[in-house]
């Protein structure tokens, strides 16, 4: 390492010192064991049934912890492998509670004595390939949306994640589930990736966020050319099946991708046996017929939408009105359900046009219309709820808060934004492992950390909790992770605040 002019120098530690730069990471390892992550992966993935080599639980645990520490590629496992203190904790944790017969059985999985604590990059790539089905690739048709069927190993991730959500629900029960459904674009330069609607090669996973518990309930990895609303009803049914016991009421929020009459009918007509009628608020398409209905609303029927600013309730500049609108798709049927349609409008503040520069009105990325010589941005919401319009709009806007923030965390704070392979199934498994890490971190904030940690992003958690320097020592057959007693966050965690039940 290059030396500077200041009076300090670097040298390598020559003794086995047990130092670690990840003094807070064992807390996540402990939570993963309490939540049953290892047990769930062995039961539901079953990709490594062979009697030799790394087990499913070892692979998934290593890659989950890699996400939490900030690693975004398979090669970053070498950073964890070189952390002597953490590897000492990891080895002890793997054998914790196992009888002697089981420990010997694990040792026999290696022809030679294993010299590694974590899997190597080559073994991880071989493992991820097990989730890819090459036969599905033969079914692709150029120019058509296609979602490859998951093999039995990849399908197991849904059950693994469901087990984590059930653990959270058992320790922090919630009777209402507000589900936010939305897709996100993961830009990539993989040769197998397809172009998305924004004009670059990407994948487009479709996620279902449980707002009250702040976890991803369900995800489906997709190609970039698959529209967000493609087969959304099927995905919604799968997400409902993932909800744990104790949930009594379900609400759905979505953008205009969810404006599908089969989905709306399913929610309104009590088609789900467990939850019956499902309330929803979904963005609707602003068609010519919708604009015509908006134009018929009188000025006195428009109501301001207020926001809180400096502890005062002030107008936001947006107005709402309930409109009389029946779409053509359901207007021909007497048995069709009747929904409420709300319109939002806000004055379009337009800059003055520079001399010699023509400004096109149709190039705006949102719908507009002229009402009484004023140009407005116009949006629509369809719902089967009886809430006041302003309350409903604010509630629908919350979808763009936490769920959109979760997408940013997936791609920026975790490894979801850097896919490891050109194979669809391998990338799908990588995405699922990232989801497990995201949920594990949110479970940690919900159950084990003080309230001040709730709004913190992973960047702050790594700086203040995970990346703590320490020393691992063994005393009285117990490993002790010694941290600086003067560190301000030493006593912020609350161990033991979750149960094994």
C-alpha cells in the first residue's frame, strides 16, 4: 500500500488476531438462524442434494450476508473470506446445536479438509446455474412477452421468503395488508437482455410490497420487454397465497399498469375465498372518454388537495373531483361492477418559449387537457372504496413512497442492480437472494433495533452497525466479539426481542 507524507505506515498483521471489520454482521447471522433461514433453504430449495460440497443453506446465507455488507458481485465473497474474525464466528455458527453425528456428516462432504469458510466464486456460479432451465429458452418467440416457467429449485424461493414473512408476522402481528404492486427496471449490458419501454436493455422484476410490515411479499423476475401489467392478476393471486395467518383485510394499490378489468372484477366480486372483497385504488388510463367526463365536471365540484407544511394545512395546487365515467369495456354488461372514478388536475406551469424554438404540446410524459383556457395535468384513479377523495388520493400517493424507495435500495444499496450471469434463471436466483437480504434487514429494524433505526437506509446501517471494527476471542467455549466500548451505537440493539416460536 502506498505511503504518504504523514507519520503513519501500514503493515500486515502476522499473527492470528481474530480481527474483524464486520463486528455487527453476526447480529444478522443470529437473526437469520432464529428466523429459520437455513432450515427454510434446505427444505424448499433442495438444489444441492448431493452428499458433497456446499449445502443450500451455506450458499444462500453467504450471498445474503454479502448483500448486507455491500458486496454487489460474486467475487466480493473474497472480502468476507479474508475477514478472519467473521469467518471464525461463521464456522462456529454452522455447527451450533448440531449433535456430533451431524457435525461429522458435514465434515465428510469434503474429500479433503475444507480450507474455506465461504464458497468460492466458481462454486457460486455453478450453484446459480442450477436455477436456470435451458429448455424454457427454446420457447421464446421474438417480439412477444414471455415469462419462463420456474424450475422446482427457483420456485422454492417463494416458500423461503414466505417463511421469513411468517416469522415477522408471528412476532409483530398485523391484521391488514396493503399490497403495492409495481415493476422496476434493472439496466444491464448482458447480451441476453431485451429492451424495455425506456429504450435500454434491462430486466423488469415485478414486486409486491407489504406496506404495513415493510417487506417484499412476492417478486417475479422478468425480461425487460415484459409489460408491468402482464399477467398481473395471476401474480396478485400468488402474492395473496403468501400472506401469513392473522391477516384479515387486504387492500391493493397500483399504477395504471394495474388498470385491468379482470383484476378489478376479481377484487370487487369477492373472488378470493380467504379475503372476499378486496379494496383497491389503482391509476386509470386517461382516455378520450375519460377526458370528456372530466370536462363535464363543473368548477364548483373541484376540491383542493391539502398538504401539511410548517404544521399548517395548505393547498397543494392539486384539485380532485369525482366523475361520472363508465368505460366501454364494461359498459355493455348489466352485471358489471360499478366503481368510483376520481380525477386529479393541477395547473401546468409552462416556461416561456425561447425565440425561434417551437414547443410541442404532445411531447410531455403525462396526460394534459385544456379546461376553460387553462392547461392542466390530469390523472385518474379507480377505486371501490368509500373514502373521501382527498384521503384516498393521499393514501394512493403513499405507494410512491416506501415501495419506490425499496426499489432504489434493491438496485443501489443491495446487489439487485448488478446481475451476475447471462442466464435468466441464474439472475432470477440472484434477485431472489437480494430480496431475502432486503427482508432480513427490514425484519432486523422491526424486531431487534431501537425505533431510531427505522427510517435509516442500508448505507447508514452499514456505517453505524455492520462495519464495526472488533476482535473475536474464545473464552469458556464461547466466542466473544469485542467492540470498542466507547462506540456510540454499541448498546443500540435489543437482542432477545424476537422469539423462536
